[in-house]
C-alpha cells in the first residue's frame, strides 16, 4: 500500500555542476503534476513528466529544480552587432554634440553582442547529473509513500478489528431483539383479533407481519457488513494502487451501517452501532490519502 503523501530529494555536486531536485506529493483525485525548472533546463520537463507518470498514478505533485553550472562557459562575440551598436553610439554622440567616449564594456553589455554557444540539451555530463538526481528523488519519494502507506494500513486494520467486534456484539443482541419483536407482534395481532367488525382480517395480519419483518430484520445488513469487512481486509494486502477500491468498499459499508442503525437502534445496540459508524468514517477519511 502506498500513501499519496511523500517527499523525495537529491543533491548532486559533480563536474562543477550543483543540482538539487525535489519532489513533493499530497493527495488528489487524479494526477496533478507541476514542474518548476530554471529556464535553461526547460528542455528536461518532458523527461520529468515521463518518469513521474511511470512511477506515480495519483496525487498533486510538485517538482522543483535548482541548478548552478560553474563550468567555463562557451561564449562567442557577435561582431556584426558589436559594430552596429558602436556605430549607433557614435551617431548619438554626434547628434548630441557630446565628446563622451563609449566604453567597450558598455557595448559588450548590449543584448546579443556576447552569446553562449553551450547547448545544454545536448550536454551529456549535465544529462547524467539530471537523470541521476531524478532517479534518486523518485526512489526516495516512493520509499516515503510506502512507509506512510504501512502506517495507514495498520490504522485501517485496527479499525476493521473494532468494526468486527462491534458487529459481533450487535449480532449477539439479535436473538433477544427478535423475542421482543415477536412479543410486540403478538400484541398487535391480539389487538386486531379483539377488534370489532374488522374486514379482511387475514390480509391485514399478513400485511402487519410483513411490515414488522421487513422493518426490523437486520440479518442481511450484518451479513453484508461482514462480507464488506472481509473484502476490505483482503484488499489491504494487495499490491498496487488500491485507494479507489477501498473507497468504494467503505462507501458500501457506510450505507449498510446507516441502514443497521435505522432498523436496530436500542439502548444496548446504539453504542456498538455508533462505534461501527465512527470507525467507518475514520477509515473513509484516511483512505483519501491512499494511492
């Protein structure tokens, strides 16, 4: 089991390159990927997306990269632009009747006069650093997700045990409840028989019995709750992304618990049914963070 919450980072300093890559993830219904890269590394965004999609199926994921290249840059002088800027500077000085001399430093600062010919997208050394950092960060965030996933699994297993205990307790109260229900039904029948001028007596008795049985029988709810509990517990042991499956099962359990509470709300059963509902609600919130 994996949590959708995790963190992984990598810091590599090699070949005069310093690179830090961080991956953060929190729960989300679908995969929401946001990547923040320095402009000169924008070419690497496609690879980051490809690797993350292969490793993570759901979650709001944020990737940040900090990069410093201390290698000697490969620069060239654009002679045409330099001469043109110088020509314009001389023309401006003549127009203003100024004797100020334009410095070479000023000219070199003009856009495009000095250009970098470093092609980082084709730089094998940088590619190796980027790939290594991404692989390390992905491995660490997966380990983080699995570690938290195991903690979530333990909490869910504990809740399932509490629910099973409560279901068994409610089940033990069923027989006394049936006896009480029978006594109530018997009383209603006697009242009907003792009434005067009651037409269609047999039909009314059958309707009365059907209403009582349908309204208060909880056998099916208990049976379905046990089945859902068993399915939920077995699903916890499966590998892969099980969050959506768990969410569906817990919704079915919640529906059965609500029906159980409406049918069988006695002084003795109420605390146990409340426990079932509380544990189901707790599980429902927790599994929103399961991948």
